[in-house]
C-alpha cells in the first residue's frame, strides 16, 4: 500500500482495570479501506474498538490516528479528531426522538451544518426521515441500528468503527446496512468493522484480521482470509 495508514496500532496490550484482554496487536487501516475484525465470542473484538475509542485502557503499545498519538485519549477527544464509534447494542437515546438523537451527536467538527448532515442521513435512511419526530424506542431493531449509524455519521468521521451492525437483523436489513457501509467507503470514509456474519463481512471488506484469545491469529486481504482454514477452525474452537 502506498498511502500512509489513517489508523496504526502497534504492539497494543489493553484491558479493563487490571484485567488484560489484548496483547501484541498490530493493525492498520488505510484511507478508504474497509477493515474487518473477525473472531469467536470473547476474542476481544469489542475490547479492541473500545481501546481505540478510549474506553478500555492501553497498557503497552501505541495507537496513532491521522498522524496523532491517541493512545489512552479520552473518548470525546477521539471522536473530535474524526474517529467515530458505533457501539454494540446501539446505545441510542430511547426516550428521545430520531431527530433529537441526531442533534445530540452533532459536534460541528468538520464545518458542515447540522441540517446538512441530517438531510444526508435522511437520504441514506429514508425511514429515519419518516420517523424523525417519533420516539426512538418505538422503532424496530433494524431502524434503531440505522439510527445508530446515522448518529455516528453526525461526527463527520474519517474513520467509522462499527461493532456488529447486523446483529439481530433480518438478512435484507443487514444487506441494506452493508450497502451503505460500501457507499460510505467509496465516498472516502475508512471503516473498521466487527462483524459476526463472516461471509457478509468478507464480501464487503478489503482486509481482515482474525482475533482469538486477545491476539491477532491471522490477517490478510478478504479473499485470502475467506479461503483460510484457520478461519473455520477459530469459529469451531480449534484455533
Ligand atoms: P463478543 O462477540 O462476545 O462481544 P468480543 O470478541 O467482542 O466477543 P470482548 O467483548 O472484547 O470480546 O471480550 C473479551 C474479554 O473481555 C471477555 O473475556 C470478556 O469477558 C472480557 N470483558 C469484556 N468487557 C469487560 C469489562 N468491562 N470488564 C472486564 N472484562 C471485560
């Protein structure tokens, strides 16, 4: 790859309090790239995203984003640099309306107005426009997931991290979300994606990392990873 990486993780160890979860993690995301993190339950995928966004603490190594060291930076500082995290379980405000949820996520970071970003989100997810004044809690799981992605986009991120965006969604809705992830990437955004739907993730990803018990066990371009026997072994508990 010719470009400098947008995100570079080197020798990262991290965890929660004194509990170490990840060790020796090296990972890069280049501009416009979709990088997928795979691995069985408990492998440390969410912890990796949490370490990048400043929620879990790094105990060794470094995280560099857009040329700046963000190791153990505060979550608010990380998102203000243009690295947005759409967490697992969505974590939208159930008792606010769709539009109010978007307002709370607007930072005025990249210079575009709230209305401009909101309208772009409404274009991407027409159902959110239809439901703009409805309570978030009244929406289906798929609609709430769309709102979670739309919220993350209100920060005008250069890199969007998504934790299991298809979890619990009907296949058609999951494909719709992935279609939008691909569109965002072709518009120039980088994406770091944790996904349990391995097939869908590898269809859309450029590069993939396989995590197991807190370490990178395998990495390569999506086709290489899809063809690798270690992938099925990891999911069957053999790795
Ligand atoms: P899943 O697909 O099940 O979410 P994962 O690969 O995302 O798995 P993590 O959620 O990162 O895995 O969990 C990795 C390990 O960290 C697990 O052993 C888990 O029990 C532990 N863990 C997760 N959150 C915390 C926490 N807040 N405090 C302590 N340990 C945690």
